[in-house]
């Protein structure tokens, strides 16, 4: 019961946050969203509700940054550099894991399941 209450509280805070974030915060974090359509906002709605603590932190930290520093792009350049470094590691790891999972899936040989109660379709009459 307590977990359900916590989930509902999380969802309520997410729904309250999403209204302010889509109206103003998304534009402050990423100027590319300034001309976002209703369709774009509908697509990101669920993600913003689910990830509202991370986005709230990002919005808060972005507002603490000096506006001149934001204008000259140094903050954005650091973010992009960090994302590129992370992607250089994550993308190959995910690719290798996907190949390994597929290889394991295709290499495992399982016997077809048989049901002792039902007769086999291919079996002839007794």
C-alpha cells in the first residue's frame, strides 16, 4: 500500500512539473524546442512525467548558470562533449551485448515441448 501511495505522489509531482516544464523549462534547457509543436509536446509528455526529478535538476542547474556563459555556448559545449564521451563508450557496449544476446539465443538448442496428456499430431492412430 505504501508503495502505491509513493507512486501516486511521484505521478502527481510529475504531472505538476510537466505543465511548467513544457511551457517554459524545455525552452530554457534546449533552445531547439522553442518552436516545438503540440505533437512534439505530446510525444515528450510521458517521458517528462517519468523523468521529472532529472529534468528538474537540469532546469535548476541551467538557471544557476551565468546567462553570458550560456550565450557564448561554453556550457553547451561541455554538455555536448560529455555526451559524446559517454556515447563513445555506451554505443559499442550495447552493440556487443546485443550481438552476444542474439548469439546465445540462437545457439541454445531446446527440445520442443511435449505434452504427455495430448497426443502428438504427427503420431498415427494407435
